[in-house]
C-alpha cells in the first residue's frame, strides 16, 4: 500500500510550506552589511521521485545528479553576480533528511537496479570532512523542524538563529552557507487516488482532492559566525533557466 510512503515524501514539503513567511522572501535588515562574508559554501539538496507502479516510488539517479549540478551552477552564477566569493567547499545531496525507512526503486541509465535504496540516496562533497557533512545534516534537520503554535514567534524568520547548528560545521567563521532545497514528488495519475496537503503555522494534514503534490523550493543564506539568516526565499520552484527572479532580493555585497 503506497499511502504511508506518500505521507513521508510530502512531510518535508508540508513543513517547508508551513514554516515559510507569508511574503515568501525574508531579508535581514542590514544583515549582509553587518557581517563579514569572505566566501559562501553552497549546499544543494535536490530530490526528484516519482510514484511507481509497484509498492515503491522511483528514484532516477541520473536525473537527480543532473539537477543537483544545474542548481549548484545556478547558485554559483547568482552569488558571483551579487558580488560574493564562492568557497571551494560544497555539498550536493538527495534525501539527506528524509525518513530512513523510505525505500525506493533505483533507476540508473534508465535501467531498474536489483537493490532498493534508502536515504540519503546521494551525497557528494568537496573539501568537507565527515563531521562537517554531519553538521550540515543537523542544520538541515533544524531548518525543516515543524513549528508549533507556542514557538511561532521564536521561530519567526526575523528572530531565527542557527548558531548552535552552525557551530557544528567547521568552516571559516566569516563565511556564509547558501542552502538550496528542492523537492519534486510526482504522483502517478491513477484514477480515484488523489491527495492534497494543507498547512498552517500549527499543523499539516492530508486531504483528498488534488491530483498532484506541489514541487517546492526553499533557499537560505546563513552566516557561519553568528548563525543569522540573512536572506531566504520560498517558491513553487526555482527556474534554473531564469534564476534572477528567485534571487532578486538577495542583497548585493
């Protein structure tokens, strides 16, 4: 039965929708000017899965690798245009903080592989030690944590701070981290099986009625030394062909 698997893959997209600010973009007042930023470490978390016709969803490794690279190259382009230096450290992942029980059919070069795979499905790092990769996992998990009603004010973007998580990532304290998360769950168009996700600041639940779960993109620029969120944006999807709109309000250096 596929319903539990569907709930797992939409959980992160639901939480991201609920935690995002109403206007989709947050810029910390004078945040970039008040923090020294020598360079920016780019992390891309991209996950594209499609509901299969057996008991498991499908993961195409080639598609995920290709889109990770496209998003990374887009981020480097945008940072450079805005006047930021780009670090020689990077991280590209798929399914980094997805439920470890979410097994998928693995497709490589259009061929279904014999073994199922479990998260994280892809981890590619450059110049990052294992403990730093784990630090990024802690940070990403915190960014995706559900927000309860009593924590709404504390977790609001204007008050948000991730110094505790950033302290576990051993990079230059005068660096920043740009995290881009893109999730694309694609449900097979099967008759009479339709879902919708609704969310608020307090809860998320699943209803029947919508054909296709929405793709979602979220980006954060976080200062290493202070843990401050300097800029963030949430959209239905980043257009890698025209990224200027998504990054329009990212402050220039």
